[in-house]
C-alpha cells in the first residue's frame, strides 16, 4: 500500500515540474512585438507632408523699380535690378515670373507710366493688367550717393503685403551685385519659400560673369534711351 502511494505522489510531482518548465515558453509566445515596418511607413508619410513650399501656382509680376534720382548715370540701375531679381525668383522658386520680356507687363508699365500715375501704390492695377496674383514693386532713391531701396510683394487679391525689404547701399554694392543678391534672398524667404543650404549659399555669393552681363545690357539700354548711341555700343 505504501508503495502504491509513493508511486502516485511521484507521478503528481513529475506532472507539476513539467508544467512549470513549460510556463516561460508560453509567456514568451504571448509577448507583444513592435511592428517596425508600420512605424517606417508612418515616418515616410510625415516626411511627405513636410514637403518644402516652393511657391508653385503663384504668378508674380516684377516691373522695373522706380529710380528716384536726378543723375542720368543712375538710369541703368532699374533694368539691372529687375533682370537680376527676376532671374533669382525664377531659379529659386516655382513661381511663374513675369519680367520685361513679358508683353503684358511691358504694355502695363508703358500705359501706367504714360498716364502719370505708375508707382508702388498702384500695384493692384498692374496686377490686373498682367493677370498676376503677386506684384513686386520697388523704388531706389539716390540720397547724396547712398541708395535707399524699398521693395514689397503685394497680393492683389487680398491687398496683403506678403514680403518686404528695405535697406541702404553704396553704388559699389549695387554695381557688384551684392545688393540684388541680398534683396532677392530676403524677398524669397519673406514669401515663406524654403531654400536649402545650397540655394542660400548661392544667393549669398556673387556670379561676376552674370552680373557683368546684366550690367552691360542695362547700361546699353539706358544709353540708347538717351540717344547716346556711342555709350550704348
């Protein structure tokens, strides 16, 4: 009888030990696992939502800035600044840029100028005439050899100033291209357009070849308008 009880107890103990040994394995099977592929998909989706704003869909007109100077030798500055800024706007944003090569802008400038009231204050009129949503209006005033520049971008549909910039420069800073690079950079970033490090670096440097070409073209055009054909050549 004692022998039978001993065998029964031994059997019960064996079952208990086997059950305990298998427990950790069962726990491991039910442990929650992190879904790595799902997290990567969410991160990629977030990056897509943070896509850089580049101004796509905006049409901006860039008329020649008004040159407020009694010096005839300053007349070239307007076209030089216009050409340089429009080049930068087209290069560093996806906006559609209307410059002096655009027939609608040329007609609008001539019409408003002939009527005697073309100025920074009538950007809405110029915008309607060119079908532009934004207009970059500017003025450059020579005060005893120092040039005060003022630029602003108006949204003609809301009459809101979207970006503006004002500063003073020497003639040397204008001729070298330093001023137009700074103006362009501040106007572009003021519009909320995201520039990468390479673009910012380029707008902080000067391409002497491009500056020289734009300057010669502007000075030639100014001389021709004054019927100074020798200088125009």
